[in-house]
C-alpha cells in the first residue's frame, strides 16, 4: 500500500474518506493493431493531449516487447526530448525514425524495412511535466509477406477475360473466321442433278 498513498489525498486526519488527488491530465491514443508488409516502411501512430502547455521538458518514449521468443522485458527503442534519439543498438538500430510533431500532439515513429521478427507490442509513453500520469496504449505490430497468391488470383482471371474478348472480337471482324467458299454449301444428303 505504500506506493498507493501519493495517489490519494486524505481530507482530514479524523475522516476515513479518501479522494483521488489526480486524474488523467495526459491522454494518449495509439492504434491497437497495425498490419505491415515485409520491407515496406510502417508508421506507428501515437497522439496525445496534455492539459499543460508543451515545453522542452516533454519526453516521448517508445518501448518494444517481442511477440514470441526473445526477452520478456520491454526494450527502449526510441526517446524524444526536444530532438529525436532513436536506438543505436539492437534489432531496430538505424531503422526507427521520428515522424511526429509534438506541437500538434503527434508522437509517431516509423520503422524502415520491417521483418517478421519485429512482430510484437510497441508502447508509446509521453510525459509533459507536470502531466506525467497517463493511460498506456499498446500497439500490436504484425508483419507479413504481401499475398502473392492474391495477386495471382486477381491477375489470372483478368488475362483470361482479355483473351476471350480478343478471340470474340477477332471472329466478329473476320480475322479468325474460316474462309467461306463462294456459293452455297452442299450437304452430304443433298441430291444433285448431274
């Protein structure tokens, strides 16, 4: 209970009533799930609203927790305080870039060349003193290959339709018609007067 005491305010020493001393004065929003494709840059959106004016003390931190395997604790991959500080070590080295604008309440980052081992949970944390208490939104990143089969299923029927239309047009305009013999055709059961 020791850690909970600062979050509550005792009204009077003689009263047992406790009321919250703070409310969320910093609200953060992030997409709960983001789909990305192998090798194609992906943005992880994070927006915030603060009840205090934005100052140089504002910080943004992004952490990463792998989906499976690897370490279970979160790894810091990005820090912002007046200027961006992307990680200089680990799997995200040279692949994280700042695309946010704190003046507009945007704390978004981008990941270049994502791979399937990047799948996991990304957490955006913003602190704008005195606003430091906030919700903790999490974004699940899923990196997959582009569906080659889907491309084939769209492309193949299109080719078949085009070929059929060309054949039909060719027949209509005589390009593919069999040449007719001049005169009438004789039937095999026809009697001739010779």
